[in-house]
């Protein structure tokens, strides 16, 4: 029983205010930011049509947002794959 208390305490203190994100964690967030922003645009496009029938303009906006989100994901994957290969070759 004592082990579970220590585990919970470690999990809680891992997110204490005095622990700042590392440079690597900040770099990872920055690298993923285009994907996050593209996903937000896609959600905004979908949210705009929740209470009404989507128009052709809405459908185009959703398609464009979906393409941007997919392109951002592909760019992130290509960037990550290139960085993880030996010598940085893509």
C-alpha cells in the first residue's frame, strides 16, 4: 500500500509549479505548433456548421482546412523522420 502512495506523490509532484519544461519539450511543442494550429482551423470550420446546414462555401472551407491539417502532419512526419535518420539524411 505504501508503494502506491509514493507513486501517486511522484505523479503529483512531477507537475509542480516549480518544474519548468525542458528545452527539448519546448522544441517539441514548437515543432508541433503548425499541426495544432491547422487542427484548430479544422475544428473552427466544423464548429461553424454545427447549428446549420453547411453551404458550399462551408464545405470548401472544411476541405481546405482538412488539407492544411494533413499537410502539416506530413511536414511534421517528414521533419521528424529526417531528424531521426543517421546523419540527418531524409
